[in-house]
C-alpha cells in the first residue's frame, strides 16, 4: 500500500524544488491550500484525478510521484480499468496498494471488475477493504456472506442504517441474536425491536444503550407499572426522570439507593435532607452528594450529639478540621 507519509514528503520536496507555496500549488490544482497541507503532512492522499496534474506541474512521472509503479493507478487515471484487469493478473495486494487513492465507487467498480471476492488474499483481509467500498457494495458482500451462513458483523460499520435494520429483522426471523447489529441501527428502529421483545416477554436491557433517553424513560415507566425491576434502565435515563422514579419509590416506602448514582447532586442532597428529617440513615447518599452538603449534614449530626465518622470520607480536609474544632468546642461546653 502506498505510504502517505512518503508521498506527502515527495510532494513537499517537489513543490519546494519548483519554488512554489502551498497556496500557489493549490491554485493550480483548483483546491484549498489546506488540502495541500494535509497531503504534505501525510494526513490524506491526493484524489487520483489530481495525480496527472501534479505529475505535469512537477514534470515527473506518476511512478516517481508515488514512489513506485502501479498498473492499476495508471489504468484508473486513463479510465481503462477493465482492459487492464483483462490483460494483467490483478491480485488483492494490487488493489490494496491503490485503495487510499480511489473514491468508494472506484474501489467498488474495481472489486467487481476483477472479481476479487474470489481472491483469497482479499477474503483474508476484508477489514482493510471495507472502509474504501461504497455502502451498496458492502451490502452485497454481506448478503453473500449471509447466504453462506457466515457472520456479517464485520460489514455492519460500513453499511447504511437502513441496510443494517433489514439484516437485523431477518436475523430475528431466524431466531438469531442481534446484539451486534444494535450499535449501527437508527434509534427508532432499536426502539421498535425493543417493543417486540417486550411483547414476547423478553428483556430489553441490551437495547437500552442504543435508544434515546425519552424512549428508555417510557420503557422504564411501563416496567414500574408492571412491578418489574428497572435498575438496568437507570444508566440510560435522564436525571430528572430518575428523580421522579425515586420520588415514587419513596412514596411507596421503598429504598431509593439504586437511583442515587443516576441523579444530579442537588436531587440527592434533597433526598438526604428528607431522610435525616425522618431519622433515617444517609450513608448511601453521601458518595453522590456535594462536599458542602455533606459538611452541613455532619454539622447537624454534631448538634444532635451524633457521631460523624460516616461523613468524613466525603469531606475535604479543611472541613474535617473545622468539624474536629466544633466537636472539641461542644465537648468543652457540655463539660462546663
């Protein structure tokens, strides 16, 4: 495969030999100077259509510009790929060498023309080809793999969401798992699959990370109505909705501990204050509270003559010192 760093250095060297600025070269090619800068830093490759222009500007051959000979590059430039493939023994390695220079449709046409799906080295290195193929061609590869009973997970990141949705639906019809499809599906389609899972009495936990918060909130509310556990929903819900569920749990006399990590600090502080008013323990609240609020609870505990050990790990050193001073002061006052 062509080395972008080396090609970039070659372009930079040739430009300087011709006493040209990046902007002057860009103007000759009718592109932005940022594009030229990216080439020279090795961040990107020139479009293959620009290679003949670059070679002409610098008065060099394509081989010299690219640092090596490529029959395929010449064929793509001259638009005679079919003839080149017919006249030459094209391998997967040959195609791999020119991938960074080609547009997705060019890569896809090249793959189809050379029948590379039957070349062993392409099959072994399919991951390196997929980012350069257009989405329709990737889908065709995936369909062929599916027909052979092979996994298509490797193709999913390079397919459009509609195609992934279609494959997921077919997998469900066959009773196959679909967890690998979910990261590449549209949120609304994931939600629909989750709804069908609920209808079948199945868990929806695997769908939750790939749904929008509003949809997760709705599933959680329905689960609560059915008396089902919702701990798996909480990490994917909006903080305010978690707070509302916690309030309902408290109204029913249930523990709110599982909600605390997913609520904002202000809400946790409020729950903690109400727990203190009821004479309930607050140790579970402390890791999720602001230091200032923990300090206030500790001060009130001292005023009630209670220990403050549980608060100390969640306070800063200055506040701890202040508490110690307050404890000694109260102790002397009682002794007096």
